[in-house]
């Protein structure tokens, strides 16, 4: 990632989420509303100093709805924080079950971008163009970020949690439902690590992890996970799948989201030994 900052700060422009007030992601990263509607096509392109940036800027500037403001005391710290903000974007995508693009970096905040600004592409993968409209974060959502986002960041030190977050944030990048199922269940299975009697143990672990004090909900979740795992196995191994696969994809994504949320609330990943003695 190339830093295009004004010495002590830089901005990562986001699409896929929308909010109406500032909230803190960490002590040096803020999530802010963003508006680029004042930019016409020619002005937007004039901000590009490299030919490779032109396509990214042209594609994503119209859909920008949020931004990270990243501050640091040294260029090295700024570069480190800007790079790590990729994971902040993936966390937001996973937590709120949407797709968050982080394709543009700016030296000025979105509403002040002009022909004198410097915009650069952070990557050239063109992810984040599949949503019809951004996910609007409510007051409750922003309060959740204030209370729990730092706990989620801490859990990212766990490779299993990283895998789960990345799978939920990225499964939409694939157009084929069978591949979406494979990606989502890679995230689910990463959180538990069952190696024998996988369907039974996963179903039992997940049901107990999500509903430790509700027998009826545990039973419902146990049965649901078994059915979803059967569909996952059929999808991965090329077998015929019963029912609407798109609905199964949605149910699997919701399950992974529940697991990620509960891990954040617990401040810990599920422990299979505790769930299945």
C-alpha cells in the first residue's frame, strides 16, 4: 500500500457501509461518514498520479459512503496503521454481514477531495462492486462498535478467528454458490477444529457454544447445523444438492456471523474440549 497522507494522517475510502456520525475503531483510527458526490469524473481522474489508479478511482469513487481517518506520529506508524486497516474493513464486513471495499487511499478527507488531492488504489482486485446499496449502520450498530470492536481486534491475533472473519467477509467475491459454501464452511470449521465425527461434533459444539442455557434453541441449532453440513459436503464434493442452494448459502453465512459475534462477546474462541468433554 502506498501512503498518500499529509504527514501525520491518511484516509482509506470505503463503500458498503454508511453511517451518520463519527465512531472510533481504535485510538488512532476513526470511522467517518464520507461523501464524494461533489466530484465530477474529470476531477476524480485528475487526482491520479499513476495510470493504474485510474480504473479503480473511476469505478469506486461514486460508491464511497464511509472512510477511515488514520493518524500517527511517524510515517512508519502511519504506514503500519494504514496497512492494518484492511483487517478493520474485513471485520466490519463480517460483523455487519455486508461487503466493505477498501480500494482507495486519499491524502484528504472525502468531502474535501479536489483536483489538487492525491488518490491512489490500495489494490486492483475490484472487490466491493456487488452490493446494490450500502449497509446503513444504526445507532445501535455504532454503539456495538464502541463496546466490542477492540475485543474483535484482539481476537484477530488468533489465526482461526482471522480465517473465520476473512471467509465471511470474502465469500461474496465468488459467483458460484458451491464455492461460496466451501469458503463459508472453511470459516466455520476453522473455529472448532473437529477432526473425527465432524458433522456430529461440529453440530454439538456450535449448538452448545451459541445456546449454553437454552435447551430448545440448542436442539434447533444442532439439527440446523447437521442439515447445513450435509449441504456443505454435497457442494464441496460435487454431489446433487437438495433445495435452494442460495438459501443454504445465506443460512451458512448467518451461522458463521453468529459464531463470530459470540466469540467477540465472549472475548475468546470456542474451546472444543469444553463443549464436548
